[in-house]
């Protein structure tokens, strides 16, 4: 639904509908994840002219050939990390800052790494305007190598598709810790949940997905 004049939209009602029909109906049950999705104003992270579609069941353009993920995928990725509220989280691929804002509501602190300075500035502005910047820090860097200054992390969430799970991310994950990442080719990937526990790694496939490519030293060159 593109309503054009987005200032006449009841965003809270749109958001509540999105949570019921796209998130809860598809099996996301973590009450904290549902609450975060019901509170973070996605419309503030979606640029005009896409704003009227903020709660559509699809990814949307955020400029620079990048996209903000479909709301359900954000919720699925957040839920599988099993966050309780005290964790240090790394997000790779901050984009608009929306996903980082959701993670910020679920964890203690978030370091959100973005390789494109223009999008990092957009994310910072979006997070500040929506009052979400207090525990979310945006850093311009190649997150395919993780972000060593704040490592290790209880959880890592990668929002761009990698050819394989970058070794530095596994190294910067605490034990126990969880990492969610789309792995595959440039067009189709499996969303993987990697768990580190007692020195062992285990991997589970959550869903088939389509993400934009991860660039950088451990991504697609
Ligand atoms: N999570 C974002 C959407 C992610 S789109 C949101 O909520 O809006 C994927 C993002 O990953 C893009 O912004 C892209 O520039 C970024 N990206 C790609 N490769 C990267 C890398 N190596 N390090 C950090 N960011 C990267």
C-alpha cells in the first residue's frame, strides 16, 4: 500500500497489523521481539518515496543499491539470537539503522558496522531522531572482518549475504554465543544460525533468503 501522503497514516495501527499478520502469524513468539517490532517506528527508517510502504511484507530500497530487510526476516533473525537484555551485539550491515534499533531494544548494547559512509550517516541520523542512539553505536568499517575494538560479542547479526561464514566473526563470538548470517551465492542464500558452545560450533538452517552481497575482505570482492 503506497499512500503517497504518509503524514495522514496511522503508523501505530499499521505497525500493530504488521506484527500480527507478518510476524506472530508466521511463528515468532518471543514476547520481547514482538514488543520491539511493535515499538520501533520503521517508517522513520524508510526514505521517501517508499515511506507509504513501510509496513509492507517486503524489503524496501534505502538508496546506494541497498535494502532494508522484510520485517519478518528482521524478527526471525532477532528471535534466533535468544537475547535477554544484557548482551553485547555486533550487527554487520547497518544500512538504515532499523534492524540495529530493534536489536538495541533487545540487548545491552549494539555496535552496528556499515561499509558505506553515506548509509552510516543516514543510520546515525535515524537512530538519533527516534531516540534509539543511546545503546546503538554506528561505525564505518568493513564488518566482514568483524569489529575487533568491541569484541568479543554475545551475538552477531549479519545483514548481507556472504559466500561463507567469515572466520573473524567466529573468532569474535563469545562462548557461548550465537551468530546469524545469510550464506550462499549472490542471488539466493540460506539463513544460518551458528551456535558456539563449550568450544564446539553447530549450524542450523532457518530459511531460504535473498540478501544484498556482503562486500569487503571476507565477502564478495
Ligand atoms: N540492516 C539494514 C539493512 C542491511 S542492507 C537495515 O536495517 O536497514 C545490507 C547493508 O550491508 C548495506 O547497507 C551494505 O552497505 C552493508 N554492507 C555490505 N558489506 C558490508 C561490510 N563488509 N561491512 C559492513 N557493511 C556492509
